[in-house]
C-alpha cells in the first residue's frame, strides 16, 4: 500500500480524540488525481473528531491538481508543516 494511502488511515486508527493530519506533498514532482482519494477519504474522520486534514503543497504540480478538481478550497496550500499546524495558508500566487 502506498504511503499516501496508508499514512492517513494509520493516523486515524492509532489515536482517539481530536485528529490533525498534515500531509506534506512538497517533494512530489508529478501528481495526478490519484492523490485525492486518500485525502478526501480521511477528511470526514478528521472533521468528526474535531480536527482537520491539511496539505502542504508549494509547487505548481500539486497546486494544479487541487485547482483543476475544484478542491483547492478544501485543501488550501500551506508552505510547510508548521504553517499547516497553525492553520496559516500560503500566499496566493
């Protein structure tokens, strides 16, 4: 199972209580729509537990996937993990 699929599922199963999952996509050099289902599927569990799923993406490749699918508003860009933790989104290009 790919790490992007496994990690959110394992994080959700490992702990009870509020859940904040930060997925760092900064080293992704090629991305298609296949990155979206694992993220989308983890969102409801995070939200039901009073948490969030945040994505760190700061390059054109991943940003384009979120933008073209209309999900940039659901997964806004965070420049790094600390910004994602604090809920601070990256500046718009």
